[in-house]
C-alpha cells in the first residue's frame, strides 16, 4: 500500500473540494484551482477529508496513487496558504526593479531582461536584490522562479548571480589553488 497515497487530505477551515468524476476543484480564501486527474483513480470527499484510492496494485496505479494525492494536497495548501519562492541577487551590478506586474532585471548583460509572471503568479521586489514569487499553483510558482534564476545562475568561482534564498553555492578553488604543489 502506498504510504503517501493512503493518507487522507484534511481540508482546513474555509476550504472546500468539489469532485466531478476525474476533475477536482478546490476553493479557498486565496482563490480557486481545478485539475483533471487520471480516470482510474477514485477520489472521494467526506467529513472534511479527501481520500484517493487505486483500483489495483499494478505499477502504473501505484505510481498514480501517490502522485494524485500529492497534487490534491498541493492544491489545498495553495488555496489556503499559498506558495512562495524567494530569489536573491548576489554581486555588484545585479538588481531588480518592479515594472507593473513584471520585473526588470539588470544582471550584467548588455541589456535589461523583462520577466512577466504566469497567470496566477505575482512578483514582488524587496529592496533591489530580493524578488518574491508567490501564487496558489506550486508548479507555476516554481517554474517562474526557475526562469528568473536561469537568466544568471550563480557563478561556480565567484558565487555572483541569482540564487534561491538559503541556497548553498559550492565555490570551485580556481587556478591559483592548482599551483600549490
């Protein structure tokens, strides 16, 4: 039995789940999200809990069981609390500016880079070197944060670039360390 898939999802106060066949819609204080799941998975809601069960122990059904439960749990968490990723700009000349709903990045390129958020995602600049990406869809928040980071990932020798808050960047020693023989 799947350890993840067999756990019930408890709906917090103010969150409701509607199940119509393979489509699950979750409404909460931060908004509403809906997603279609594999028709083999049976999803039920009772007494403020959502349960996911699988029809057999086939490999595909075992994989879908935990996946379906995790996706529904993420939907519930998104509409109740939301998701946030924080990016830090490290280095001289690395900065971000708010421009409407989007962000303009100066990341040591010959031009500035404009980033527009996906639908349901908000970008917020704090100071000039911290960008917060937030929203109710975990995948969209992570994808937007990854796109911003990909414009200038941390340099392996100096550590300058865009990184997630709390990310540890391992620095390489460089040329001068090789000569110590």
